[in-house]
């Protein structure tokens, strides 16, 4: 998540909830591919794009 200036904002409970929601969406779209994924897996694939999980 980013603040109004474009700088990375501190992770919040909302950030965690958004990650969980995205995992649910991915699983619903392709259970065979994403059904066993957890937050660490999502972080691993998003890190090259600047995403962080704290």
C-alpha cells in the first residue's frame, strides 16, 4: 500500500486483510494452482515487484 505521496505506507491490519482476500480470489479462480498458497507464497511472488509483508 502507498500513501498519497507514493511512498510505501506502513502495513496495517487492512493490508493483512487485503492479502487474505487476494489469496481467496486466487484460490477461487484456480484452486489447483493456488489452493495450498499462504501469505508467504504470495509475498514470495510479489517481492520482485516491491511488495513487502511485515
